[in-house]
C-alpha cells in the first residue's frame, strides 16, 4: 500500500487536499496544536463532523458508551487517525469520479 501511495505521490497524479483537509493536516503536524483547535476546524464542516462521529462509534470497544460529541470522537480516534480520515474524506469528496490527473 505504501509503495502505491509513493508511486502516485511522485508521479504528480495524487490530488491535493483543500479546505478543512489541509487545515487538519497542518494542525496535526504542529506539536502545539490542541484538541480545541482541531475540533473547531472539523466542526466547520457538518458533513465531515457526522462522518467522524460515525467512524468513532464504529470503532467503539465492547461495553464502551457511544461518543456523542466531536471532542469525544477525536479523543477516541486520536489525531493521527483523524488526520488520515479527514484527508481521505476530503480527497474523495473533492474528486467524486475518483479520477487522478
């Protein structure tokens, strides 16, 4: 999988994230970024917020209560997985036909 990603990356055919995806990428690369900043950016996109809550509840551990807030969802997923999900969702929604240039 990493080989395919790097081949696409170096070929110049990988689409670039825009908007919220790019903001989350930047925030998760900064050590001083906190939960509140990241949640504020995700919350600016209601569709993304719903998707993140859905994924966080899909990975619920047995017996763990479902998450009901975006803060809980981000804490359950962690910044790294959140970043990957946001980038994936933003690339798919910005490229509905799944065609790379």
